[in-house]
C-alpha cells in the first residue's frame, strides 16, 4: 500500500515537473516576432509575408505571433541593412530578396546574375533542384539564418523618362536608381548608364522631380506603386534578373522553438511561398497590357536584341559569378540551360 502511494506521488511529481517545463518553454517564446518586408501586402512580395504570418499564427494556435513590418521600417527604410539587423537581433524573421543583402552576404546573390534565369522555365528548374537548393540553404545557415522556403520577387524590367531602350547604347547617360547592390551598379555602368544607389523610399521623390531618369523593378511594382505618375514613360521588358524571395528565421530564434513548432513554421513558409509565386505569375501574365493601358510605351525585345543585352553584361556576369559562388552559379547555369533545351 505504501509502495503504491509512493508511486502515485512520484507520477504526480513527474507530471508537475513536465508541466512546469512546458510552461517555461512556452514562456520563453516572445510575445511578438518581428518580420521585415520591403513592401506592404498590396504587393505580391508583401502579401507572401502576410500569408506566412497568418498561417503560422493559426497553425500554432497563437504560440508564435509574427508581426509584419513593411517598408523595411525596422531599418529605417534601408533594405540593404536587413540581414545585418537580423544578426543583431533587431529582426527575427526575413521575407526578402537576397540581392538587398549583397553587402552583408554576397554569396546569397547567385540567383540574380544578369540573364542567368531568363524565363520561368529556367527559374523553376533551378529553384526546385535539390542539389542547388541544399547547397544554397547551407550558405544561408552559415550566414546565420534558418532557410524555410523560396518565393519569387519577379522579373525586373527597366523604365525611364527620356527615350525607348532597345539596345545597350540607349542606356548611355541615363541616371538610374538601383538597389544597394554593387552587381546591379556594374551591370548598368557596363551599358553606359549612371547607377545611383538609393532606397525605394528615396527613389520615388527623385523620380518624380527628374533627379533620377530611370529605375528597374518588376512591372507588378510599376503598377502597384503607380510609377507612371513619376514621369516614367518607357518600359523595356527584358527579364534581366529575378531574385528569389527568401523566407528565413534568425538562427537564435529558430533554436528557441520546439521541433514540433519548427515543423509547423517550415510547412507554413512553404505553403505561403507557393501562394506567393502564384500571385507573381498571374500578375506577370497580364502586366504588359496593364502598363500599356496607362499610356506607357512597352518594348518587348527580339531574340537578336536579347543577345546584345547578354553580350553587354557578360563581363559583369563573369566577375560576379566569381565574387558570389563560382561552383553554385555553374550548377544553376547548367540546370537552366537544360531546362531551356540548350
């Protein structure tokens, strides 16, 4: 009888200790996890972040509450500081374009080299290739974040207020706003343009005043941000770069969650990425007609014109292949070529 009572008491104590441990684990979770996005949910990029946050909150019954901070507001609009801010503990969750972080983790920009992935067939082949993505995710982990999934930021097109751009020579002398990526700057310089690095918040008044002639962004951004109202009269749809949209968690935050919650968050990111890609593709299919409807001249380059763009950017591409990750870029090129039947 005494032995049975001792066993019951021991079981009760174990249960109590287990519950206490669970309470402590749950108590270690933050009330809010800060996620940075460059744009708000009005854009497919920002919408992807919102979908992710909602799915995580719902599937963890509120244990993990991710709050979205659009406009890169956690870093005063300077999107090139996002990854560094994550390392400093200012940002917990990233839903962003690695090209913005080139100054911090250059090797993560392998998908953005000029014309490396010129269409969606090539882009899909590279971003779903297990060997490529395993290696890429390893680079993300080495940099200090846990990668979960990749969405799509969209093919970047060029617009300007001065003249139609049909060949590299048409770029000569144009002052163009680019994100804080030395690679994008060198691409534009190679064609005679004058690249100017600035945040999107600073770019809009600069375009409106004419202090800057041109900009490059997906046409979805051109439409949603009403860039035609900033004096941009000419667009060339040349698909020169299409960065991934990386969903990632700061390593210390990731390690603080239980394995079950980690699995939930990873699946939520993958589901959000699929939805986000669907949004981008739908907008891409209709963007030319939508931009032309605004009275903007849209040029669709011929195959011969596209070859002149590739030749003009060959030097910058070779340099940044080496500067990012030669081996991984070579694998991406091989998979893309196969997908395109080359």
